[in-house]
């Protein structure tokens, strides 16, 4: 955690010269150089009760520019604990550029580590690359006795995103028995859609 920096600049005309006074709490600009572009949603899965720092660049030493609140009971149902939901606009080096969280004062954009992010899968296949015709690494559905679907897999980490494709590491939920043909877990690959829903399925449309 850290103080949220605030920029205050005053420009005073002194003939041809300009004097700029900047507060010691100057906010660091958000670095988006080299980041991918995407449009998807996810939710915070950080167990830290103090919340999650948002940084100005995609690395753990960058300036803290905001904070996302910790997981909390869902309004109207104290039995369900949910994380902050937000939009993801880009990725770089395992970090995600997020904005518009549904709780807290920070609006973004800013960077958080993808290992603190999860979501609900909306695609039926795990792919080798972010393309519709990519090699299929695993089928995320099985018409067995229990009926397994994409939402039966836990998203352990979000690595990157491109367009609406999202690169994730996933595993079958421990409560569900493995089915024939499922590769060794955990598995890493791309899915066609990720949702920020935490208590319902993700519409694949």
C-alpha cells in the first residue's frame, strides 16, 4: 500500500520565462509502452485483506498510483465473498492494465499483477494462440454423468490478453472428477472469452 500521489502544477509567467512548481506528491504517469490492446473483464482474487496496489508501470517496483479494495461479502448476501470486478484494456509481461472497477475510489488506468486476477471462462476450448483457428490444447467441456463446462475450470492466473482473447493458467475444480482426454494440469493457453462473473456462468456469445 502507499499514498496516492497528487499532481499540482502552477505556471507563472515571468517575461519570456515560465516557472513550474510541482508538488512533491507528483503522480507518476501510467506507462503503456509496448502493451497489448484488449477488451475483456475479470475480477480480483488477491487474498490480502489490505487490498491490492495499482502501479504506474507493469512491474513490482513502479510507483503506486491507487488501490483496489479487498474481497468482501456480496451486498445482500454475507455468505458470498466476492472480489472487485474491472475492465482490462491491455497487458505486458504478466501484468494487466485495468480500469473502471466496480468498487473503490480508483478509476484507472493502472497496472496489477495477473497472478492476482481470475475470471470465469466463456469459451469451450483452450487454444495455443489468440486466434479462432488456433490449435486446440484441451476441450473444456465433457458430456459425462456430471456434465463439465468451461465454468468448471478455475482461472489461477491471467497472463495476457489480445482483443477478446485471454491467456490463462487453469485447472479443473477439485470437486469435479477428471474426464478422458484432459491433459495434465494445470494447463496454460488462450480462451476466447473471460467474464468477471463470480457466481454465475459466462455467456459464450
